[in-house]
C-alpha cells in the first residue's frame, strides 16, 4: 500500500500541514490528537478487560447483531379494498 513512500513524501506532507494549519496552531493540533489517541487506547483496553470476565463467568459474549423479536400476534395483510383516487378536472 505504501510502496515507494519515502522521506521526501513525508517532508512534503508535513510542509502542506504546516501551510494549511499555520505554525501557531500545530501544538494545539498535536495535543488534541494525543488526547484522542489516549482516550481511544483506554476504551480499547477497557473492552479487552471486560471480555475475559464475561467468558470466565460462563456468559457468552454479546452478539454483534440480534434478530428482532417475533410479534405476539400474527400479522395479516390489509385486505380492504383500495379507495379510488378522486378525479380532478383540470
């Protein structure tokens, strides 16, 4: 995917980022990116910690998708005659 991606390409990308965002905004951008990565890693670690506990207790891991619940009464199609559309004399 990144074949042929060299140092000059990285320098060009960094130059474009500097040009778009400006030098004063780069520290704030880097700080917010770091905070986002820290939160993401924390959430992933929390999910990994919860998963073995469920298997250990004998509970199955929750399914990603669940089927909708079956209706309590059977659904019958509407058998009423359709109403004719009023004709417009335009």
